[in-house]
């Protein structure tokens, strides 16, 4: 059995041109070579869909250059090389992407404790002025005079907001009266 007897039947070998594969048109060339080239690329990349995409891309490039490629001794070699190069480039990009992502992974952060979720919900239910006074006082560590100046109100108003805000939070969080929540 010779190499020519193993050639796909959809093309012919010209006896005057040693080993040259002659295809009558691109469709015949594609039909004869798409399957084998896809199988080879699949073996390389390990993903059939990706191998099909890479092979299709290589054949698209061959189609745009078909006048020049069709005179090669074996145009399938050109398409196979292009598909192989595309696969190699894609594998390299994937490797680089994995390295970048592994360096930039967000560390695992514990979720909020249930009591913090309750506090957030209770704060969200307060009237806006009371909520703002509580947040500025307890989270921003602002004094009553600082809050009064920022909000352009009297200090007594801020003290009133804080008192009503603490009482509303205590009620919503079902805090025992014995706890000091100031």
C-alpha cells in the first residue's frame, strides 16, 4: 500500500507532479481535510469545540488565499500549520490568563455576622436624619457639636436625633433594657 492509496478519494494525485494533491475547488479540499485536521487539533487542545473553531479559522484564512495555496504540493499542510499556530497561541494566552488571575484572586472574606445584618436592617428602617446621626456619631466618630455643625442644626437637635435613633434601634433589635447601647 502506498501513501497515495491512503489519500482521501475526494482529490486526485497528479502522476506528473510527485506527491502533489490536486483539488478541483475549495469545497472539495475542505471536505477532504476538515475532519482529519480537526481531529489533530482536538488531540492537541483537548476540547472539540475549540478544535473545530481553530480549524474553521484556519480554513477561512486558506479560502481568502486559495489561489496561492491551491498550487502548493499539499495545501492541507498549510492549513494544519495555521490551525496548529492558532491553537498554540490560544493555549499560551490561556496560560498567561491563569497566571494573572491566580495573582489577583480576591481573598476569602467572611460574610457579615447575623447580628451585623440585623443592625444594617434596623438602621435602614430608621428615618434618614436619625440614621445619619447614628452613623456619623458611632461609625464616623464625630462628636455632637461636629454633627450639629455639619448638618447646620443645634446641638440639642443632634442629641435628640441620637436619643431617638438609639431607642428605635434598641426596639428593632430587641435589646434588653439592661444593656448599655450608647
